[in-house]
C-alpha cells in the first residue's frame, strides 16, 4: 500500500509575513493521518524561514529546483547539497514551467535527478504533455519520452527513492483539470513503463497528479488506483484550500 503525498508548489509566491501565516494555519488545521505525507516547496529564499516554522511538525520541506553541479561558477544557482544542508527532503525536477520558460531538456533534467539523489534528496520528477500534444494524440509518446530519459540515465532502482508527478501542461494554473479517468490512464501508463523494468519498484513508486487540484476534486482524483496524491500549485497558497486537499486523505 503506497502512502499518499500532497506537495505544495508555491512557485514564485509568498513573503515572510504571509508565509508565516500560511504555515501557522496549516499546522493548526492538518489532521494527522497515517495515509498521507505533506510537503511544502516555498521559493528558495524562504526555505530557511519555512523550515524553521515547520520544525516539530510532520510537514516536510522541499525545493522547486536545483543545479546538477555540486558547486562552482554557476551564478544564481543552488546545488542539491545546499538544499539538503538547509533541511530539504525533496526537490521538484522538470516542472513544465522550467521546461517551457527556461528551456530545460530531458537530458539536463536527468542530470538534476541524479544530483538530487546523490545528496540524499528525493526528486519529484514532473512529466506531462501540452494541449497541442494531447490533441495530436502524442500524450503517451511525450510522457514516456520524458520518463525514459531519466530511466536510462539513472536506472530503475533510482525510482525507489523518487516520486513522479504527472502534470498535463494544459491543466496547470488554467482551472482545467484532467478527469480522474484521463489522469488514471496516464498514471497507469507510467507505472506500466516502470514495471517493464521492475515490478516491485513500479508498485512502490508514488505517482502524483498535478493540474488545478483543489478541495472539490482532490478526493475523486486520489481515489483512482494509480494516483498517489497531488502536486498542488495555486490551491496551495490558500491555507483552507490546501488543508481540504490534504485532509481529503483522512476522510
Ligand atoms: C503546478 O504548478 O505544479 C500545478 C499543479 O499548478 P496548479 O495546481 O496551479 O495547476
């Protein structure tokens, strides 16, 4: 039985004051459940603040990005070692905004994936197709390609310490959500691909859904057999909304 994971991707949002309020309300409102873990990924500049606010709670701390090199002349970048040093347990890799806005390609994302694991971080590998790709019936090919790049680079065993997030790009921040059935088809495809290499790893790897998850649709999505939680953007910025997503697991 896979434990659920609900991860908040704050993206480039938040300030010290609003972060503190959001975390306070989260800590007070989260129902403890053996079925789900909760992770918050604030902007890098606030990792230390949010880490301190989360101290003593069960909520974990994650980063939104890293650079694959350990140190050196990479102005403005952060290494996996630094993120681990500051208290992160997870890091988001290959988010569609990084792929689209910053030109990150599969090979670079695969390097980030192994760099994260080398420093003891759990990568959350995001995959997903655009609207045009879905319309051109390329969803399967695109998602498998994105997954394959990391599988070839890191090997199947690496997925023992990784999370995958299926995030259809057309559903991110748009208010459009994949139906639970649409999402389940792709989640099963991803798990099937892992199973071709190792069925035990495939069975234990958590695959999150991301794309306009909110309190009103979370329970239905999470009820699908291959959906093991959510990566939540917009709705994670409002404490009540994020709480109702997390708490939909304990109900
Ligand atoms: C995301 O950015 O990972 C995401 C899923 O965003 P939203 O929930 O706002 O669609």
